[in-house]
């Protein structure tokens, strides 16, 4: 986990804040506490790695409503729901809506830490994969129209001779385009190039 990953605690129970803060701090985890969804929405920066410990039942804006709001904003930070009641239907709804997990109060220390650690790891992995995809898209955007055409046929497994016939160009020209494509994308191999192209679609 990155040292700047933040565990955001959104719960109107100050006792829960104190207990969670003590547990997270003792395990070297950074955190930020909010006693209502409105304050959290005002301060939350989705570009900062982390996860959200979210109370299901809060006044004004409840946990499910906040989850819906965050999804509408495009937030992908893992959400771990907390509840003081065994509300199975709400748990199912939260999980179906993409919640990372659902924990019932009173919380168990080791279970909490295990879930939080997994959530932070998933968040960092998703962010890394997102950066990789952005980099690949940037590299592919450097290709000329003709190079894109050659790449499309390469992805379909066509050999140089067939591509040349399809595009009505010489085999030598196809080879030059392939060389340029490999250099611009830094793919290293045809297999990697194909994977890059497919992953961005």
C-alpha cells in the first residue's frame, strides 16, 4: 500500500470514530473522519488513493445515497459499509451496487484490518491499471491513419503479405509501418502490441 493512501471514515457515531482511529493509527494507516456525508462530499478528493468506511444509516444522506452519488461522479474508491443492525436487504443492495464489503457493528479488529488492507490494495491496483491504459492510449494516439489500419489487420492475425494486398501497398511499406508502430507504442513484441490494442477497446 502507498504511504499516502487514506481511509475515509464517514459515520455519525463519534465512538466509532475513536475506535477506528485507534485501530488504524496503531497499524500505520492514515485516516480522515467525517460525521456526515455532506462534509465528506465537500472535502473528498477522488484522486487520492484510499477507501471509504461508510455507515449505512446516517441522518440526511444515508450510506446508500452517498454510494449512489459517488458512483454518479465516477468515483471508484472501494466502499466498505458499516451497520449497527443486521439489515440483510440493505447489505445485498450495497454489494450489488458495487460495495467492496459489508461489516456489521460491533466491528472485530482483525476482520476490519483485513478488509481495509484488501480494499486499499485493490484501489492501488485499479489506479495503476488505469494509468497503464492511459499511457497505452496516448501511445496509440501517435499512430498515423495508415499505421492504425496496419495495426487493425495485425490484431486480426494477418501476415504482412495479406495486409499489403488489403491496403494495396507493398510488403516493404507494411514492414516500415510495423516498425514505426512498434517504436511508437514501445510494445517490444507483436504479442504485447496485440494485447495493448485489445485492452484499449
